[in-house]
C-alpha cells in the first residue's frame, strides 16, 4: 500500500474494529445501563487513536508475515 492509502486504510479499519470491540466489551462489563451509549462512546474515543497507532505498527509486520506464510503454503503444494 502506498501514498495516502497507507494511512487512510488503517484509520478506517481501526475505527470499525474499535467501534465494535468497545461496544461488546462495554456491554459485557456493564450490561445495558441508561448511560450505556455515553460510556461506550467514551471508551471508543480513547480506543480509536490507540488502535490506529497499533494498526500503523502492526500492518507492515502482518503484511510480511502473510507473505511468508503464503510462500510456505505455495512451496509445499509444488
């Protein structure tokens, strides 16, 4: 991935993941209290920037690991 996509893709991916994960974890920890949405959004606002930084760091590692695994699988099939 090159150019702006290198930064936009992890932003979208981390946003979706943080949104869903904070919803589930907030629900598991609190149930459905009247202030659920406020607590969930507070957790999301904290989680998204952290998830974005993690995605920027993890993406190159995951890309290399994926390439290595695929090369191993394709090498075994020959």
